[in-house]
C-alpha cells in the first residue's frame, strides 16, 4: 500500500466511524447538560462513584471476554466453517452467562461493603445491590457486540452506539426530572437494559448455525478467550480500582460536589477522543496486527497513524483549551465553574495522550501481555500519586495538573518500550509536528490563564487558525483533500 493510500485509509476509517461517534457525542452532551441542571454537582458525583464501583467488579469478573472474544469470532468467521462459527458462538454464550452471573452475585453479596468503601456509610447498599443487574446486562451486551465486531458489521455497530445513547437519553432525563437523585439507580439499570436490547437486536440478525457444546468444550475451547482476556482483566482491575480511589479521595477531601466537578472535566476531556480511539481499534490495530513481526512496517504504520491523529486532533485541543468556560456553561451549568482549570490542564494532557495511544496498540499487536499491563497501569499509578501529593498545595486543580504530568512521564516510558519492541522512533516530520503543535497548545494554555476572557477568546482563535492552517497544509501533502471532499459530498 502506498503512503497516500495508507493515509487515505486512516482518514476514511476516521470519517466513517467518526460520523456515528459525533451523533452519540452530541446526544451525550445534551444528556449531560440536562443531568447537570437537574441533579447538580453532588448528583453527578453520585453517578460517578456508582459507576466506578461497578466497573471495578466488572473488570475482574468479566474475564476480558468482551475483548478477547472478538478475535475468536473473527477467526472462526474468516474460515467460513459454519460448524466452527456456531461452536464458537455457543461457547461465547456460555461464558457470557458465567461472567455475567459471577459479576451480579459478587456485587449483590458485597453491596454493603462497597457502599461503605465508596460513600462512607451503608445508605447506598440497596442501590449497589440493584445495580448488580447491570453487570449481567453488560456481559450480554459485550458478548453481542463482540459478535458484531467479529463479523465486521460496521454499520450495525454504529447503529448500536447511536441508538444506545438515544435510548439512554430518553430513559434518564424523565427519571431525573421526576425523581431527582432517587432516579439515579433506576436510570443506570434501565440504560444497561436498553444497551443490551439494542445490541441483541442487531446481533441476532446474523445467521449462525446452532451447535450444541458440552460443558467440557465450554471450558476447553473457552480457555483461549480467558487466556487472552487475562491481561485485559488485570489492567482493567488496576485502572478501574485506581480511578475508584481517586473519586473516593476527592470525595473525602472536598465532598461529592468536588467529585462532580472532577467528573465533568474528565467526561469532556475524554468524550471527543472516543472517535480517535474507536478508529484505532477498528482500523489501525487490525492493520498493525497483520504486520506485527515486520518492525519496519510497524514503525511506518505507527508514524503514519501518529501523523494523521496530530493533524486532525491538535486544532481541536487548542480550540477546546481556549473556550473551556463556554463549554462548561454549555455542557453543564455555572455551578461547575471549578472544573474549568482542571479541564484546561487535562486538555494539555490529552495532547500527550494522542501520542501515547498508537504506541499502546503496538504492544497489543505484538502480544506483549505483561508489558501491556505495565504500560496501561503506569499512567494511573503516576496520576494517583501526583494527585495525592499535590492536593494540599493545589486543591481540586491538582486533578488536572496530575493528569498532564502523568502523561509526560508515561510517554517517556512508552517510547522506551517501543524502542525495545521495534526500534521505533518518531520520524523527523512527526517531531516537527509535535514541537509545533505542543508550542501552540502551551501558548493556548498560558493565554487563558493570564488574559481576560474576551481577549483570550480573540487570541485563542488566532492560535486555532494557525493550527488549522498547519493541519490543512500537512494533509494536502499526504492526500488529495479536494477529492476526498468531492466523494464525501456525493
């Protein structure tokens, strides 16, 4: 594949996947805004703590099936062997029930300890017990989506994402409007049920031969899924656990309203990058896996992916840093003003994160399980330690400062790992892009910190224009932009 074709493939995949992501994000933003108005920072904080609590158990009991099953289903589908496809699907269904029930029972049994650990009392034990249902539903949703991914049903996957978010909006808003904070637990359960229904609806349309498997086959043939998912479980448990304690730490230091401020900044910082990450999972990771033993090809793909991500995302980050106060007012309310400084730091960290993600996929493509766990966990460990030791000096703003500096440390570790695996170095062109964009990112940050709001908006807009011009000129060198636009319009 020529360099232009490779870049064009990355842009095409980003456009297709990004279209559905944009709709999902817009609906999610509207829901977030309404929830913030109806529940306030404390209510948003309660939602965040509930979700973090469940995610810890799900990370352990899920056994990584939703991730590892994609490979098994895709491999079976690639053979065209209907018997093997049916057997793989039957084994997957068994493991969905096993992991789902395991997670549900675990949360049900330990609902009181989870409540005490998360909220400091037993008042939310019943809520935790009810939320145990979400683990069973999430296991089934993950299994259905693994089938869709394995069969490469891209259109169906996009519809699942869109309709899941829309149904979640239609369910959550009335419950929060009529019941306030008492509607949080029912909303979370019904959202999980809606996600399951949508995933099942599209997955069941795939014609799969029914095959009966024994329990022995369930464990022997499912072992491959479990083995592959093990490292994902370890990593997921560590990361979910640390983020749980981050929220608990903030709650203990400054209360649930502070958790709500943190949650709002975290959500905005992460949500727009979902499109980039989804594209990497769907396009970059498979292509990388195909050539994982050819280090020259790996390094070429890694540099190309990094280049395109820099060109597409950097102007967005600079714009978001500039207009953070407007975004907080738009997405939430003025009560969330304390999250402005957190988000500005996190957006600077996001620039480093878009450089780190492609390297992380190389670790996966080369099946370096232990290295993957280390690379995924290190950032969260750095983040929590930096947050903990800087809290007394910076208060809630430490949540943003720690985010940025943790990524500065992590990217150094990842580059060292990439060098060990494939001798990777950023190309000269990427080094120039990184230096140029990072300079503009820092200027945007200093601009909003030291100038009055209206002046910072004006000067920040100039920085966005400079970044956009740099991106346009960069894209022109690797693809025919006019041709892409013509095809898009048609």
